[in-house]
């Protein structure tokens, strides 16, 4: 490490790292924080740029030491435990905190239909853990494209953590609802939405071909615009005595794994 240790919580880099806990600061500075070495490794593999990093030897794990050796030493600042406690989003800080440059999310207009494959669209989701889990499952099931509405804060620390770094993949595009529907119509997609009032069973639809799965907000589901635009409103079969709905990340996972099952079966 080529830099002088930072010991004051009034240091400008410390102040910025602290502010990056909040969405507004992330948007204004076009920066975000990564605190887990595996997530940082995946971001670097996907071409994300490190602005600077804090490293605290007293708190460092073996993984922190491992990833630190991959970073430019001129961008690493030794810090005290007090600084890590001040800047960390975690309740128990680790030994590494990286401030990253946030590239603009590509727009759906940049999405080549020849490579789009199966699509997952997330409409107005609010809970970071659900969003991260859906991104993680999309990668696991081979969904080549995830569309997110333009208000989504992709670099929320809880999305980064729950997605295990899959939020850094180059498969995610921003789009509003109208642009998304236009893209589907222009490129021959069958659009299926998870919906409690769906008349069609998940097990009766064809997801092996050019298909898009739409997941709505956690509390109210899809708005009327999407309900009207979908080719089918689809319900997951349930035979329990009490449960009549599932968490959105669970519903999305069931849809995506059914799509994977059908693709494997037809290949």
C-alpha cells in the first residue's frame, strides 16, 4: 500500500464513503460501495473501475487479503478500525471497503434481439433482498436479459449482497414500461406475468421459446397497464390450506426454473 494511513473520520474520502450509504449520494457522485471480497472480485471481472479502497489489517479476513493483492496499491488506503466502523454498511465491518465508479446502466434500445434470449422484467420492485435474489436466480437459470425500471437503485448494498455480485453482469438493462412492451412486440416475445388472478397454470404455458416473465411489485403486484399488455396472466399452482401467495423472489424463481426445465427438455 503506497498511501499514508487515514485515521480521521473527517477525511474527505471517508465522508464520501459514508454518504454512499444513501441512494441520493450514490446517484449524485456516480459511486457505490462494495464490502465483500467475492462481490468485489466479480465486479472487477466485469470491468468495473475502482475509485479507491480502505483496508484495515486488524479486521481483514483471508479473502480480504486475497482480493487486495489484485488491486492497484496506489488506490488502497490503510485505515483504522474507527474509520471502517464509520464507513461500513455492515454491522460488523470487514477489513476491506471499495468505492467503485458506477457506469450508466445500458438502455433497452442498446439490447440486440439476437442475443436477448429469455427475459425477466422487474416492474416497480422495492425490496433490495427480493431484487438481488431474482438477479441471482436469473443468472443461475440462464436468463440472458433482465430489464429493470429506471428508478431501481441497482447499487444498493443489500442488492449487491443478496445478488452475490450478479448485479454486475452485463445482462441488465434499464427501460420504462412502454419501451419494454414495444421491444417485446417488435421482437416476437410471448409475455407472461405472475398474477394471483391468472387463469392459466404455470405448467400449461410454453416458456422454452422466445418468452418474457414479468414480476410486479411486492405488495400490489402488476399495475393495470401491464395486466392489459401481457399475453397471459399465469398462476403458480398451490394446494396448501392457508398459503395463497408466495414471496416475489420465490415466485420468480419457480417461473425461471420452469423455463429452464422446458428449455433443457426441448434441446
